[in-house]
């Protein structure tokens, strides 16, 4: 970057943190697919870095890709990933929100397993 010669990477990271910018590598990415008008870009085993700035996420994709011309039918429905919710969390939510075990479990599932969020959700209805 122009004007950045001699900047210590550690200092750069600290400056970014002060401005509320975070960067992290996404682990375990097998494939990235970008569908554009008349073309599909398929990246196999790419390196993906996520930068968050002012609540917006930017994804940087690095790796070899294949371009497929024409319309390609690629399922865009994500596979459900089950989260494991400990019984202690279900009991905590049920007790605090004064609801049944089933209602507490449903609220925890809706709140991605976050007990505090589930309690607030149940108590605010």
C-alpha cells in the first residue's frame, strides 16, 4: 500500500482495532461459489478472510477457480447444522422464564443456544 512502507504489522493491527476493524481467517472452507449473470465461479479449497468494519462484513477469497459459462443449477439451500444445547441451559431458561422444558428448548434453538437471549425472548412475549 502506498505510504505504508516500514509500518510494523503489529502496529497496523492495533490501529485497525482502534478503528473497530477486525480481520479473521475463515477455517475449514471447502468451496465458494459465486453466481453471476451467465457465469458461475467455483473456488475449491480457497483461503477466505473476513473483515468486519462498521458492522459490515467483507469476504476476501484467494485461490484457484473455475469459470462455468451458462446457467448452472447449484443448490443454494444450506444444510442444517444442529447445535447441541446442554440440559443445564434448558433447565436454566425454563426456570428463569417460568416455561416448560419444551418451550425453553425451542427458544434456545431460535436463539442459537444463547440462554440469556432465550430468557429475554420468552419473558418479553
